C-alpha cells in the first residue's frame, strides 16, 4: 500500500508531492487513513518559515526545531486502519479526530495536562508529520477523539480552529453572559469564535474586520454587530457599541495594529486575549496596565480537556455555522494560495 503526501522541502518553495510506503504502526502508535484535513492560516507561517515579530525582525521556525521535509496539516480526522501491538482504546474502522497538540509528556506543562504549552512539542503537522497526506501516524490513542454525529469534514477544523477559539473564550467566560464580547478578525478561527461565543451564552458579539465580505459573513454566523476595523474611529465605535469599552476582546488576527485597537477600545478592568499569529509588535505605555487595570494575555490552541469539552458542546448544541469548503488533497497548494490572498471565507478542508 502506498502513501501520498505534500511536503515543505524548502521554506517559501512550492510543496512537493512525495510517494512512499504506508508506515506500519509501532508500539502504541495508531495509523489513520486521512478522511479530512483542515487548511489553517498558521500553515502559511510554517510554509514561509518565519513569523514577523516587528522592527524588521523575524522568528525563524527552523531554528525553533521544525525539521524539513515536513508534511503540514494539523486539523485531521481519519479512519483507524492499523494499530501497534501496544495500542489500546481504538479498533480498526473507528473514525477519530486527531488532537494535534502533543507534548513530551514529561515537562511541567505536560504534567499539568497542558501539552499545548510543552517545551519539547511534537505537534502533528508542525514538529512531526501531519495530515496533508493520505495517511497519518498518531503516537498514542489518547490523542484520538470520537466525533459523534459529525462528519469528518465538519469535525476536522475543530482540532485547531475550534479548540483555539474555545480555549480563548474560556479565558473570558466570566463576562460572556453579562457583557458584549468583541471578536477582532472574522477569518476561520474568528468565525468559530463568534459562533462558539453564542453557544457558550454570549448575548452580544461584536465582530471587527476590515473586509466587508467577512463582516457580512460574521453577521450571518451570529454576530450582533459588525464594525470596520480599518475605520479611523474604530476604537470609538467599539466603545460605543459596548457601552463604554470592551470588557472582553479576542484578537484572532494578532498584528500590532489589531492589538493596539483592542487595547484602545478596552474598558477599565477589561481583558484582551491575543490569539492570532499575524505578527508585528506593540508599543504600550506601561502605566495603562495598572491605571486601567487591564489584562493582556495570550492563548495558544487548546488542551486535551478543552478538546473533549468542545466536542461535547458541539454534539449537544449543534455545529457552529462556519462555512466549510471541501477540496481534493491534490489542490493543497491552491488552497493555501487562496487562503493567503484572503479569498477563503470560513474553512477549507482537504479530502482524499
């Protein structure tokens, strides 16, 4: 049996098709036939090989331990087709979502069940081979989750887009039912954030985006108001819409200007959670933090526990109405190009 993968062999260069033998799972490993693989914006950074960190500086991903050639793809659902001799908990024929945020299992973060913050990560599609392929090896069945009544194409984006938005929302959950939540960026993760916020009890969700098409899509997905983030008075509009300032803002873009906007529009005692990895830098007067009692924090993907909570929520309350477009695996490079150009509304999922 043969396996087909699309790999980054040189950062910035076109993906290369690689054909090889399907691996035989060893030990506790589980082999999946990939049924659906979501295309995520962070894959563009991996493909390019760096993140912009402001001042003309870059954070080089190869220096961080990413090794080439790499098969990207960290939003994966597949069918179990083989298990290693020590694998338990799954059987051939099971359909499972692969939680990609896998740690070393030994560091303090892993011991407190926060493998997504591991100092020696083994994330699928980032530090180990991912799902832009016909087959995927998962190191242990504890990283595999049943998807209930969801289709593979519906469930795949939950592995990153979904759990990332859910984990960020949990950080402001105390104010969701009483205050408006502001969502900056109505891309794939931001749209998931809008819909999940409503499912988690938010009565008012204010979407902020520079693209009118995405603002309209945000309203259709459950946002109660949409604001042009590029407007010269965007901060004032957010303050007016929230009744004096935002108590909770989730920035799913993560650029210097969007974080600046979030901080400018925040209420006293407000929280700004930066989720996106667009890149850049901020220049924040430090007295603002204590004088306005602001909280500025990051949120990075999600834990195993949060993945389980999210799947339970979605299977109980229904799938977030985020547009999902399915394309053949062979169109991965085109899908990434469309994502880079801003032509994707919602999420693209590769199949077959």
